[in-house]
């Protein structure tokens, strides 16, 4: 998943940050999230979810507090074939 952050993300994310991090930790512990993080300039986010299809991946993204509260403003799912 590639997505975008809202303007002034560092300030606006504060009320939702702990719930977001708790969600990511739970997904990671379940093996559903391999990695996630912002670009260095904190304008984009990248994540690798383990999901059976695009619809399931979208549900994972859209259940995140950052999506639900407008911190992530858009996203694209790109199916990926792991070679190694």
C-alpha cells in the first residue's frame, strides 16, 4: 500500500497516534502486517499487508485509525508477487 498523509500530519496525528500504533502492533503480531512507515519527508506511507485479495487489504487499511480520522488521505493497493 502506498498512501498520502494530510497536511500538518505531525500535529494532527497526535490524538490518534497511540490507537494507530496499537493497531499496527496487533496486525504485525498476527502476521498480517509485514512492514509500515512514512517516507523521510512524512508525506507518503508505505505498508506491506498479507491479505488474500485486494478487498481484504482495503479493509485492513480502512480499519486503521489514521484512515478513519483523515490522517491518511488516500491510498493505492498494489498486489505484489514476492520472489525472495
